[in-house]
C-alpha cells in the first residue's frame, strides 16, 4: 500500500467528480504539532468539508500543503509519507513511495525504524505533522539563576523569563517519542501547550543554567542577553541536543530573553560598577579633570565657612586634598589602568609605579611647608595656605652666656646646670 502523485488537472478538472473522497489537513493553530486529515466530499465541483473523518480508501486523493509532512497510518503503523506539497492518490497495490521532500534520503532510516511500531491495525488514516516553526512557547524560572559576569567580577543572581520556539527536525522520531498513542487512536490534534508542554518547559529551564555557564565562559556580559537571541538559541540547542534533537526529533530554533530580574545584592553591584565606570570614563579627559578638581575646591571653600575648627584648618585640608588629587590625576593620565573593551573597561597592568613626591630644598631665607612640602618665602604656604612655623627660641647659659642647643641640660662651656 502507498501513495502516488496525482496530476493537478485530474484533481481540479472533470475527473474530480470520480474520486471517492479528498482529504485535506484540519486547521492548524500557532502551537499545533500534529492534526488529522478532514474529509472533503465531491458533489460536482462543489466541495463540502465535513471534517468528520480522515479514513481513506483505495483511490482517495490526499492534499498536502507546504511545510507539512503527511503520514498515512494503518492501525498506528506508518505505511507511507510525503514531505512534498501536492496531490497524492492512495494506491494500495503499490509499494510506499516515500516522498522525502526537504529531509532528503536521511529520513528513510528513521522511517525504517518506526514503521513497525504502533497499535493494532484497524483502518487507514491521514495525519499531518506541522513542519513550521512552533513559536512563542513561554518559560520562566522559579528560583534565581547564578551567573558569573567577568565585567562585574561577581556572581550575579537573577530570575529569567521569555519565550522560545522549536522546529521538528525528524518527524518520525517526533511521532514515536512525543506524540501520545491516544492522539492517533482518538483521531485528534495535539497542541504544544498547557499540561503537555510542562515537562519540556522544566527541561528547558534546567538546561538554561548549563547554557548560561557556557555563555559566561565565552566572556559575554549578562546585560547583553536580550540582544543575543541567536547566540542563546545555539547555547540551548547544544545543551538540549541529546535529549531533544537526537532522541525526540525536535530542536530549539529561537530564544527570546526578557531583561533579567536581579536580586537586590546583584543590582547593588551593577549600580556601583556603572557609577564607577561613568566616573572613570569622564575623568579620562583632561578638561573634565580640571572641572572635577575645581568643583572639589569650591566645595572645600564652602565647607570652610561652616567648619567649627576654623577656616585655616579647612583650607589646609583642602590644599592637601588638592595636591594629592592633582598627583593622582597626573599619575592616572600617565598610567591608565582601564582601557575600553567589550562594552566596558578592562583593567590593565600598571606600566610604571607612581613616584613619591620629593621635597625641594628651601632657598636662602625661605622655609619648607611641613604639610605639602612646597618651598616659600612669605608667612603662609603658596600651595596649601599653611602658616609658616615659628622659629625655635634660642637658649643661653645663665652663667657664661654660651648658646645652648635644644635638650642640653648642662652648659658645654662651663658645666653649669641649666
């Protein structure tokens, strides 16, 4: 028993009145994976779609549309099939024709393994397997997924949700491993949704962690995940290849991720890193450095007026901070530690060590500021505003008048106790 291709003019022309019945596929929704054929009776050239039976007899015509595989089932056993669109006549005197369509000769091996399985023979029925992409299959995690992000150098925890789509890669494996027997015996359609899809959603979410580990190992940032649909589909195909593609005949074709829902701690890490990245990027420009320091000086002057310890101490501290900040900025520009990479900044080894500031020798009649090391001639430091230290008081021996140095308890000239 089998099918043979029928000429289009024989189906639509005058000979159409002689056919016993014509079978077409039942309506297929977005998530329909298999549907029975429906009977179209012939009354002149007017067709009446009863949709009450898909039982065929010798000489019946089967209509197959694009992106469908028609299987001719006898008691649960597949006796012939076609993956090519067109009109086909049931001819029980012929051998199976095996129209492979897009699958080529490789599909024959799967057919040879499955055609002997099934329930007891009753009658021939027609079923159509949907070869279109089954889209918009929703998923979501019930517990946080752990992800190491090298950019943040931290383990992040997040909830994930989105949708994925599948496509049937081997219709015979899919028929044998996925389609329940009652779908065939009860002659009804099967939707890839509801309770039927629950097990596959659980498997998908379980392997999501495996895919994310590989996504992390490849150096991808978690914040880019919503724009990585093709990459995530590949990671998920690799993770589910053995269970879904090899054993069940369907595979992931697309994954769409919504923005992750981070835990409070993970969101805090991300916010801090974003703020630091903005500051580092801003200060790479020399003009921005000067503006940044001018702002700090202005804030220091404003704080000096409210400083209970006195304006002088506030100016002293501000000057020290200014000098320290200027030294750090200069060193930063000479030795940048971060370079743009992969959408962020990658830390690089320091090229040279920051040199400690050296104090200059005070000129004749001048003095060296003990706070910032600057040399001065006036009474206040020109760099930090610090006051010139008082000169040490001179001491003389009360007996002989010799000058004494600090700490001497007896006169070195006459030995008198001081």
